[in-house]
C-alpha cells in the first residue's frame, strides 16, 4: 500500500504520522512532567505544531527518493492545512 503513487495513500500516511507522533510527544511530555516537575514545552498546544515534523521527513522520502508526486502533494497539502488550522485556532490577534 505504501508503494503506490496515490492521493489517498498520502492522506492516510500524513494523518497517521501526525497522530502517532503527537501521541509520542504527549507521552514524553507526561514523563518529563512526572520526572522533572515541569513540562517539556511552555504551552501544551505547542505539541500540536511539533507533531507535523514527521510529515516533512515523509515529504523528503516520497518526493525525493521515490518520485511519487501525488503522494507527496497530498502530504504537503495536509501539512499546510494542519499548520494553518493550528494558527487559526491558537494565534491571538494583538490589537
């Protein structure tokens, strides 16, 4: 399934990588809080923004090595969408 140049494969891989990495970051943050008494990041919603980092590595893999443009394009679109949604939800407009 992962060796197909398909838009749906890119969406599934991009969402799965983001969700799994968020779970890893959240668990690591809990361990750091329990061990050190303070969180890994200043605000917990920063973990959401950090969870798109594996998508950048997947972009490099699918676009650079495999030359799968459809899969890479859907991962790129999903990553941009996640980042835009993050900033729309958590950015406070200073006036």
